[in-house]
C-alpha cells in the first residue's frame, strides 16, 4: 500500500481520500482478513486476554457491529471492521504526508464479547442481557444496561429489540405474588422529564440516604409484558429527537427506563426489591453530525458528549475496583441518577456499544 500513485492526491480531508481510493483500501482489508484467519475462515486477532481477566466480573463490556448498508457502499464507503469473538480490529486507511502513498493503521480493541453483523438480536440478548434480568428477579440485585453508540450505529434498533426480549423474559420468571413497576426519565439539556407523566418537567433531589431521586415521578404498576412495552413505547414517542448530518431523528437525550421487581415475602421474610435500568444513551456525535448545527444545538451536543465522557470515566473506575465517584461525574445528572446501580455490592452492569463499519466513522481515530 506504500507505493506512490501516478497522479498526485489532492490535499483533502481523510474521508475524501478514503472514498477516492476505496477499492485499494478494501482490497487490502480483504488481504488482511485472509492472513489473520483460522482454518475455518474465522478472524484471529491479537487479543490481550490478561487485560480482560483483570476486569471486575460485575462489569461486562460488549460490542455489536451493524452491517454496512448498500447506500454506504454506493457512496464510496467500505467495511473497516474485522471481528473475532472478543476483539475488533479497525482498519484506519491513511495517506502519507506526500499525499500519494497509502497505508493502514490497524487498531485492535478487546472486549468481553463481540457480536458481528451475522448475530441476531435474540443471540445478543441471551448472551449479554438475560443474565442481568435473571439477577434482578432471582437475586433482587440492581442491574444496569448502558446502550452506547454513535449516531447511525444501530444503537436504538438494538436497544428496542433488547427491551422487548427483557420484558418477555421478566414476566416469565416472576411469580403471581410479585409486583412490577416502571419509571421512565428523560435527561436532556433542560433537565429531567418524567415521560410517564406526559413529559412533565422534574428535578433531581437528594433523599435522606444520599441517593438522587427524580421529583416528582410516576411509578406505574404493570401486570404483563405487553403493558410494560406499551408504557415504554409511549415514553419513547415523547423523547427529544432532532435531525443530524447522518440521521433524520437522532436521540437528543438520555432515556432511563427502570423496572422494579418486588418479590413477595412470607410472614418471616420481608419483600425483596430488584431493579433493572435500561438506558438508551443519546447518540454521540462527530463532525459530520454537527456541521449544520445552530449555536444552541452545538452547545447541546457538547453537553451530551460531556455526560457520556463522565459516565465512561465512572464505569472505567469501577471496572478496576476504584470508586465510581469521579469529579466530573458528580456534576452530571446522568451519573448522579445511576449511582446506586454502580455502588451497590451486588450491582451488575452491562456496557453494550453499537458500532458502524463504514469507513467514514473512523475519522476520529488518531
């Protein structure tokens, strides 16, 4: 890939260079996959397993990649992700300073589990979310699913499927004496809103135990998976969305759906409470998303990215056994509200990131 081209490459941005030389970059990636494959054609990547083994068991980080779409291929994009079971290699196509010679930087990232484009939502759920639903019901443990993703990565598509499957399994596991309630909070730039109360404005207040609560907030009882899903769909329809450079209805807020399960106790045992937080985080944005933003939208995007960064720092801290209370997190409504799901001794956390394979989405790699 380092040979000079007969015609000079103009001094343009990386995205244009990738599109101009897409066939050459794509051919080099196919060659890479051929070299880094086992006898069955499965990818073999350099996986630093000692790093994974050091991670605290109650925090699990998984990634799901979506397929590359026909309209992306037609626009000159190409697939830059190679996946194994526990790692992703990002093939970052570059041009040398002479604006002629092409080369790659291969970035390998290791996770607890990687789901490629052939893995359906049911398989993703069974491997990653189902254990948390069972912990909520069987162990009365606080469990949290954090759905990350850049705008256009398939984040909301995946989250919608996982919520439907979780609702179904939860009601299959509980007994007739158990009670299930749900709350749904939107966290946007203007503050929290109670989405089960028509999107009414609310406030974050600290109770006597030191936990942050949404006030006022409706906690609605539900008696079936269908009723739970109907409430969630009602709340989702009220969420703040806006068009970006790559998506016509990008989520402009964090959505925190919390399902509480009160397991009936007998005369000698108090009822037990388990909670499952299903969090659809606002889509993170890169330059293409913000090119046409107003000043207000630009500020909003900065606030969203800041809250995501604070949450990432908190999750990274507890994954290595440190305190969740990071300085930045203390100033963010999202981390304040989710604190109980990270600090409880029996808490379980899943970070599930949706990623795009399109070459344009490697523009932020260094």
